[in-house]
C-alpha cells in the first residue's frame, strides 16, 4: 500500500487492484510477512507487479528481468510488450543484450556514467560489448572488431553447402559448412571458439562453443581455417546472421570478434510456416 501510494494510487484504488497485484507477483503465501524478510527476487516481483498496475504512461524498468524464474521473466516481458502495443514509453535498464534486441527500438550505451552511443539496438550492443571487454578499438560499423594487442584476427567467413555447391542458399533441412579464415601472428593455446545464429529480429536461434561440441581447438598459428559443419539446418525461410568469437579458455578474454557481419540464407520449398522446421507425420487410427 505504501509503495502504491508513492506511485500515486489511493487506498481505494489499491483495494480494487490488490488481488490482481498479488496474482501477478506470485507472493500470496508471503504477503503478510514483513518485506524486510523477502529475498531480492521476491521484493522485485512485488515491486514490478505494483508498478505495472499503476497504468503508467512511462515505465522505468531497472534490471527487474534479471531476477525471478523463467516463467516470471516471460510474464514481465509480455506485460512490457503489451505496454509497447499501447504506445507507451518504456525506459529499460539492463546488461542483457538479448533483451535489448527483443524490447528496444533504440538503445543508449553508458560507460562509467558517460553516454557512449545513442543508436539502433544492434549497433548499441556491439558498442556495449566493445566497452565491456575493455580491449576493443576501432570497430567499423560492420561489427568486425579489432582487439588491441591480440595476435589473432578473423579475415573472412564463407558459407558452403556440401550437398549442392551451385546454390547461394541452404535448403531447409540441408547441411551447411561455415569456414572461418584467420591469421595468427603468434601461437595460441587453450582457446575456445563461440558461434551464434540469430534471426533478423536479433533473436538467438542457436549458440554453441567448441568446448560444448566436444571439439577443443588445437594450437593456432599462422594463417589457417576453422570449420563448423551443421548436418541439418532446422530453419525455415530467412536470412540468419552469425556471430563468432575466439576466447581465451583460461580467463575468458575475447581475442577476436566478428558480429553480424556474415549471414546465410535458408529457402524452404514446402508450405510449412514459422521459423523452425519440424518434420511431422500424420497418422489416422480408425477404431
């Protein structure tokens, strides 16, 4: 009641919204406990539930989606998207790049309190990661990042389709080879390659690393190629940007990054709709 009053609601208004707030916050079992005994997640759940029931024209969301379980986070995202559809203004503060891609139409990057960029979400995320790693510089708009003092550089990325070399696209369900050419001015041991695929809305479709795939990298030196073979692309029509990183296995430092510079095309000759190819077989059993 005190929190709602600070946000401008009268006692009668809170009385009318009480059950809805309680249901959204999932705190019914604890609602009579002193708030000082709540966990940080419980506290934020209740605070967010009250805030979204104020019916605000401007909603400030500060890292609220970093707490709570997956179901609650999804519920919060759906409410935020409802506000967006209503044409309301949302100021969203976060360190989560994927949420910026999903929610924001524009993004501001802050670094030690100073504004670094005010731009489109994809470009803002690239700049954010540049400052996050603290070692990147002179990154061109393409997203191919040069890293200070790193001996390793990705020089080119190509996509081929071993099942048909005369196509510029991969068929849904077909195989794909990603070839990453590099140059390495001094030997590097104990590295890991990270690989991400997104759709054009920036939503992550797939992410893995050489470690997760059980293929640790050998020593890297000189000029060479790294390859990723995907046996079956379970995606439907679209353009799918990829991001690659080479990181130190020892401390996680980024040695090279190439983000959303390269993309592969998928063409689906069938009539199924959506994003993901799920081969389905219909069976009729008559009794």
